[in-house]
C-alpha cells in the first residue's frame, strides 16, 4: 500500500550558497530532504518537472523560500514527488 504525505520543504539553507548556484542546489536539497524523510535512496526519487519549473521560475538566483510537495512512496521503494497544488 503506497504511503502519501505532504511536506513543506524549507529552502532557506540553500540561500547561503552563491547566487549563481542556488537553483541547481535547491533541486539537490529537495532530493536529500525527501531521501531523509521518506527513508529512501536518492536514486529512487523522481521529481515531477513542475517542481523544477517552480524552482527555476524566477531564474537561477531567486529561488522560493519554501515549496510544498505531495510525496508518494510506492511498495517497491520508489518515491514520486509533485507540487501539492496540482
């Protein structure tokens, strides 16, 4: 039976890196966050393209301060994340 949860991922820690590296680092941080909270390997985490679009919406420098995700863990251990508003 799949497990479904809603997480608000704080991206304030990512704002401490240089401005030109923020958006790529935010995507990596989201995967790390989900791996820790869903107890899964980072290789098994799939992010919906809408998450990437939301992070990159205002360019590489101005990432959102937090992002709300709906996360589903399948029986085989894979994790699928989509934006919570969709």
